[in-house]
C-alpha cells in the first residue's frame, strides 16, 4: 500500500525538501483532530458572545457589544490561521529519511534519516482510537534528533507497519 496524498507528487511546499536521489513513499497531513481545540474555542466563543450580546443588549451597553464581537472575531481569525497551518503541515517518509514540515510563515522542517532510527513506537489515546489518529515516537542511538515525536498521525497502525517494513526490510526467510 502506498499512502500518498494528492496523487503521486508532493506539493511544492514539501517537494523542495526532497533530494534528487530519494523518492517519496508516504506523505500524509496530520489528522484533522488537531483542529478540535480551535473549533471548540470558536464555537464556545460564539455561544458566549451570543449570551453576552443578549445580556448587554438588555442592559443597553452597545460599546460592550462591539468589544464582545471583536473578541469573537479574533477567535475566528485564529481558527482560520490554524486551519491554514494544518493545510501545509505534512509528514513525509522517503526512501532515505522521515520529514515533518510545519509552519505557514516560519517554515520548520524536522528530519531523521531512516538509518539512524533505532526504535519506533506509536501510541494512541482513547480519543485517538475513536477518531483514528496516533503519535509516533522515534529514537536514535544516543542522540537528540530534530524529529522525535510526530503527533496526530492518521492511520497509525498502517503507517507504523509501512515504516517498519522500510526500516527492517525482510527477505524470504524460511525456517527450513
């Protein structure tokens, strides 16, 4: 199975970090569950703004109404920003390394060569199991790496098996 979004080519925001001699094997966005908190904040803010509007409307405080709705507008702008950031964040596994690209304005690229990975595990919270995401934990031989955890990974079991197959390629061993 090949897990690659957008057909077989990486978007330009990811493609610029790939080396000429490596090919992309896996490319996924983080799970949309990363947006749960911003969604809850904007909806909670909308409910609070509505309640405060009713209360201030009865009290005759039109200046306070303006402040309430401007505050909610800031929450909405923050939500749109988080969605835009999520849309450009990718976890990529190539034939040589793992990359995590994040950031809209300040671009961050965390990388670990596949050959340096000594241990890899994934964990899933109860919410992660219900919604279908997990977290990868990567370790290398006694070194701190730029890429050690990758949160909100979709299809964690499938991705885990794909990456393990790349890390530990097996032949047709038989116990004959």
